[in-house]
């Protein structure tokens, strides 16, 4: 579901399907935004809190916890897209 959403809505993000985990690591380096600027748009515009990879040692990534009901994951992905789109206006 995540890969399909990213392919359709956010093709500038690189996502590799993990073999087994409850975390989705998304490479956002192609957005050419600082970790701080991206977080500001995600929180202020998308109303979504996704952990910056910078917290874990690599600012090229976002870390999204996907251990939730599917409807909540869909909402989070839509908010992610809204925040990223706001960053590129």
C-alpha cells in the first residue's frame, strides 16, 4: 500500500519495500529540502508528525511508524503528501 501510494502520489520519494518491519524508511533527498524545512511543512501544512531520519543519523530519510489500522495509515500518507506538496509550491 505504501509503495503504491508513493509511486502514484510522491514519485520523488524513494521507498524500498522492507522484508519485515513496522517502520517505513523513505528517502526524501530528491526533495532538496533541509530536514528542518521538511518537518515544518509536514507539521504545519500536512498536520502529520513523521520522525526525521536526522534523529537516527541520516537526514536523507523520514521514518514512518506504520503499525496502525489501515485507515490511519491512509490518512497519514495523505497528510504526508499534503505537507510535501506545500513545500514545493
